[in-house]
C-alpha cells in the first residue's frame, strides 16, 4: 500500500451550497466560510481517516486536552484566481513545513504531505468557485490542529484533529500603522515557543495590545525578553526595515518565521539589494529615523502582504517615518507580488502552486 492509498480522502459533498448567498463585494475577514472543510483524525500513533465534508460544527468533550493545556497550532495561507480561472495557492509548501515545526515543538504529530498538501489541493478543487475572481480579493485558508483526548492529565494528547477551513476575503487595503515599542510585556523568550504558530502566542498578546491601543497605537512592536533592547516583530506580522541601502529583518527563534518575510527577503536579494538578517536594536532604529537613514519600515504577513509603518512610540516619545509614497522598495514588492499572485507575471521562483 503506498502513502496515497493509505490516506484516501473520502468526499461528502454538501447538499446545500451557500455560495449563491455570498455578497462577494462585501466580505468581512473570517466571517464567511466556504462550503467544505477537510477533517483528519489522529489516534493511537497514526492518521486514521481523512475526509472532506460540509462545513459545520464539530462536537468536543469538555475534558478535551487542547482546551486545558493548549496543544493548538494553525496556519494562514491565501489562494488567488487568475484571469483564466486557474486557482493558485501561494507557497503552501512553506506553511506545511512550518506547521510541522510548530507541531514538533508542542509534542504534536506531524501532518504528512498527502494530508496537508494533497488534501488542501482537493479541498480547493471542490470549492474552487469560492475563490473570488475580483482583483485584490483571495481565499483565506486556515489549517489547524489540536489535541482531542478527553482526559484531565498533563501529558501529550493521544488523539488530534487536523482541519482545514477556508473563506473568501476582500481586497485588503491596509493604511499605515503606528507601533508602540513594548518594553515591559514579553511575547517570546529564547527557548520558548515564539517561532511556532500556536494559539497561545495570540492569547498572551491580547492584553498588552489593548494597552497599546488605549494609548493610541495600532499594534505592539515586541522586543526581546531579556533586555527589551532588540526588535522582534509586530502583533501578527514580521518587521522589515530599510536602513541606508540595506533591507534588514530581525531573526532568531523568538520570532515567527513568516512566509511573507522570507519571500520579501528573497526578492530583495534577487533585485540586488543588500540584505541582512540580524539583531536590530530599538536605539539603532530610533537613531536612524532621526538621522534619516531609516527610509522604510513595514510589517510583513499573509493578511496584507505589506503594512507600512508611519509612527513608532518609544518611552513616551513619537517618531515619524517618511511618507509612504516615497518608499521605493516596499511599494515595488507590493506591486510585484500582486501581479505574480494573479498570474500576470512569469512565476520564475515557482511560488504559485496551481490547483489541478
Ligand atoms: C503568521 C504570523 C506572521 C506572518 O507569517 P506569514 O507566513 O508571512 O503570514 C508573523 N508573526 C506572527 C506572530 C504570526 O503568527
């Protein structure tokens, strides 16, 4: 028996498609979910069943381990529709790889390629009419996994559910944001789980983010746990700066290794910019803003690709960045990726994964 037979995917098509009720001109992020979902169950050391079924509620036990001990991880991916109707997923192999790194760190099982990648392809084939055709819009894809064992005891869950749900999202126009440099609360420490995309990393960020919002900032700029001296990332996105002629991004295991960040750094390399992945101190950034060497600063993530940063607050002082219109590199990246994802440019990097 080969692996593919091993994970044969059962399909139960919906009898009540909701597609005709969707107003594709008014999509709120995460509110509309497509007709189908992929569900795989793991038990006793192996993946037992994989199926694509109508989207709907699932039943869980009150003693389900993920609710108590937090074995829960996820991914965020986007699919786009070309003018000729082709459905293309942007670099999902990178998300699959990251998902399994998150899983390993939380002592959860890996999800094999036949379930994550082939399952995703099959799900999008079935729900291909849910991928919006309008320029700027896309299908958001949310794979996730959590421990399902019904037992109150601290140990790795013996059973897990892996699920993929998707939903159409509209053009994401992100206006420039302000960030507060966080010098007390910590997102992640060396040796912790900062690099893994787990649910807990979001839970812990909500309170400090609210405090920053109350002070008039959109998001937090996290700093290192030990000294609060070095920049890590923003709330749900990585940070990239242009200092002089170099494109720089913080690195290390305390930050989430974003696919967008990686993509942008690869583009910068290819386009002949100098690039560096290294520690960036808050002081270096502030000094650079003051002296004018920091000409671009943005957050990078799947949701908006690039979100320009307009203002940074540090120790009660605000520092303003140059106008967005003049930011050559980030605007070039944004245009390039928009065209590439909709199939308007030759895919010379092999980043578009076409659904058959
Ligand atoms: C998902 C995520 C990012 C961005 O990753 P992408 O793969 O580019 O979407 C950055 N930081 C955090 C904390 C994240 O959860």
